[in-house]
C-alpha cells in the first residue's frame, strides 16, 4: 500500500507528494479580488486566495497543467512559478505557448518521471472537453492526467482536469483501474451562454464514480471563484442519493492541510 499526501491549496490547485516526488496541479496563487477574462465575453472574479504560498512549495518536480489559457487554472503567480519546476506537463498547444520546460501530451500519450532513489512515475494524459460538443475551438484544449507507479494497491490516481462528462472521460474507465480520482467540479456556467456547463456537475461526478468505482473521490475546483455554480452542498446532495459504494468514496480535503490518502 502506498500513501500519497495531498494538499488542496484551493480552486484546482493541489500538491501531490508521492514517494519522494512533489507534483503541483494547475497552479493558482494570485490574491483574491481580481477579475479574469476567459474569452468570448466570459469572465470571473477570484473570491479567495491560496491557502499555501507558491514560495513555500519548492522544490517542485513537475507541474501538471490541465490548460494554460484560463486564469482559474493558471494565474500570474502560478505562471511565474513554472520556470522553477523541473518540468511542466500540459497540452500540446499549451506547451507551444509556454515554451521552456513545458512538454505537451496528446490524450493517451505517456511520459515518465525518473530519478535515483525514487520510483518511476508514469503520467498519461487523458481526454477532457471543457464544455458542450463542438466547444473546443472556443474553450480550448484541456487534458487530465493518470498517475501510476509501483506499489499502488487500489489503482491509479486520476486528475480529471476541467471537463464535462463525455465519451473521452468514459474511456478512462475502460483503460485504467482508478483508485483515487481528483474531480474538477463546480458546474461552471456564464450568463452569456445560459445553461451551458463548462465543468462537471455533481450529477456527472456521481456518474463518473459509477463508471470508475474509485476508493477515493476527491472534489477540487468547486470553490473560490464566482463562476462556480455548484459548491460543496450541491455535491453532497448529489452523492447522498447515490449507492452506498459511491457515497462512501466521496472525500473532502480541508483547504491547506496535507492529508495522507491510501492509493
């Protein structure tokens, strides 16, 4: 059995301490109060600041960046951190924009982190769609990540990235045994596009868990921003009506506190 220490910094940002490796997801470290434009008339205001400062996290071996073009997944302070990381793993288009130590992965492509005295860490990009069908040209390219290493007792660790439930997410269940899922939720909506959703709702998260059957389903990306439409209460109501195995998998991490999770 392997334990991973997961620290939810806030929003989509987490620190993953895995057998000597330190990984950081979607770094957002700006203070609250700023408004960020997402394109096509959409924007949002950051409501809460990070629970951990970027300077307190060094050294970071790798940043897992689901996408670089939205401020709620990579803000100015997060962008400033990227050159200090060992590498940045992100989308192909994002790596072209970022340059430097960024490496782009297409869905289902794999890379490895390797170093003496530490287990090899396999990272596979997974499909994500940041909105309804045909929205990719507007919402941009996004990926999730599956992490595998020797000693996992319950299955791989999956980070969904900003995505709705669609066929690409369903195929994750066909290709991997997932023990722990970090789910980007929030049910994002914008007034300019009405009822359209740009990230998973609680109902979709329940369906994802029905498909994956993870031991741990950990919500992130559900608080701290004005454009999130479903918070913790909504997620808890959605899971309360689910079968016992799915309801028991739901696990909330306290913001800013490292928690050991069996994987």
